[in-house]
C-alpha cells in the first residue's frame, strides 16, 4: 500500500511494536456486527461488498456512480441501489470511510486486500469519529503467503503463531 495515502476505512494507527509487529497502538474499535451495517448503511455486509466490487470492476469514478445505481435497480437490487445513492450524497463519516475503501481498491486493485477479508464481519470494527459511528477494517491481508508462513502444517520457519 502506498504510504502517502491515508484511508479512512482503516483505524488510525499511532505506534507499533516495530521489532516483532505483534502489537499496534491504534484508534479504539469495538467488534462490529450485522446491526451496525444495517444501521449505518441500511444494507447487509454482502450487499456492501457487491456494490464495492461492481464499482471497482467497472472502473466507475464518483461522478459515474449513477450507472451503478441504475444497474442495481434494473437487476432488482433496490437495497444496493439505495446504498449507491447514499454513496453519492451522504457526507457522514461512515460513508466517508466506505468511499475510502472504494478508493483503496481503485488505487491498489481488488487483490491488494482480498474481498474475502471485507466480506467477513469478524474483520470489521466500530469506532466513533466526530461523535458519529464509523465502521473500519481491523483485520485484512490474509493471503497464501501469510497462510504458508504462519499457518501451514508444513511451516518450518518456526514463526507459527501460538494460541
């Protein structure tokens, strides 16, 4: 990830254990659940992911989001169309963070942070910014390299996590 970009979809990080990278000091986040997505976005998490994927795959810029809304309406997904409409007009910190996730994918590609990471409710946290609730990604980046290094039964590096 290019360090010059700051994405609102991730918690603010203040410091880290730079020797082992096992601890991070960041913005306080509670565990997010389905109710948080319903309250903030009026949509289930998988619909949020579908909208993000459509926008990124079709290379739609913010001024072209009407195309996404029209597509979802034409396909009978009124909840997704409503979410896109809110992406176009809502200026809350929650939608700023969601637009930040779309921008992350626009700049880095869908494989930089797997959509599976975003689809998992367990990878989301709830924080407050400007006294308003915001959903953020608190865990992402699990891929085959991470699996082979830390979780694989054939791992011989001695770096496997202890639980």
